[in-house]
């Protein structure tokens, strides 16, 4: 029997709403409160080399977006429009996609896609998130979070913690949770990280702690705004 794939393509600044219409933050927004020291060190090195980090990030980010779209297309999603990208971005994205294809050929013999860009909300914890890919890999119900960054970083695992909370609350009994990080240049490879057991529990704890900090800071900022003196009209 054919399985209908649930595809919900996210948009920039996606808004997540509870059943009563209340807007809640997404997982990546929540994790914005977590310090990322490696980014500071990277930006410092780029500055010393005289490289404009804004332009550099733009190219890599767009190439990463295209690679992300290519992988999702291979897994049953929509086909990306290459006209939206430069030749350099397409080359970088294709390198990454080819690494993914090699990894898939070596490790995957059966894929059954259930959801792509699946948007979920937690009524209990009041946050939302968009799942890159959910389905069965070799018969195991798996969450796959695709990361096109240079490496796998701690906040990626915290994000998996948030997604796991969303999936569990919404009735998805996931057996494996994987970060898939394909390389971007020649000679690179595919990095994967599976989260389960104590590591998953800790990542969920970190995410919920970040959510608490995010909400507390939001309330603090709101109170501060009320106490800022308004300029007098002249």
C-alpha cells in the first residue's frame, strides 16, 4: 500500500501556534540563547585574514540551503529550483549532495519517508519546530536532521532534544535520532551523530533549560520596555 508523504515546506520566520492561536518560539529561536564560542573564534580568524564574514557566510549558507533541498528531494521532497542559485553555490551544494549519495549507498538499503519539513507544536512546553525528515531507514523509525555546516556542534544535539520532545508529544515513537552532516569539499566525508539513552535525555534537559531562559529573558525585556522613559514631545 502506498504511503502518503506528509510534506509541509517551512518558510522564513515560520510562526508556530498553539491550538488557541498563541504564537510560540521555534527550536532554533530558543537555542539562540545558547553561547556559541566557536563562532567567535571563527569570526576572529576570518577578520585577521581580511575576509568579509558576511559575504563568506552568505555563499556558504545559500549553498547549504541548496544541498539541504537536494537531499530532501532525494528523500521524496520537492525538486529545488537551481535558477535561484549561482554557479559557485551549485558546485558547493553538489559536492555536499554527492557525499550524501555515497553515504546512502554504503549504509541504506530501504527508505520509507513519512514526513518532510514536518511542522509540530508542543502544547505542554509551548514551542514549535520543523523536522527535516521523518521516516524508516532500514526498518527503523528515524528522525534525520540535516546539517550542512562545517561540523556537528553541541547546539545541533540540543536541537535534536527539542525535536524529540515534539515528536513524542505528537505520538511519534521514534527509535533513532540522527544528525546528518555531509561534507562540502573534495576529500571530505559524511559525519553522522546518533542520539539516544542518557545523551538524548541530557540534550532534552539542555533544550528545556534554554526554553526556560528564553521565556524568562523575554519577560524581563518586556518589563524593561515598560520602564524606559518615553521621550517628551517638543
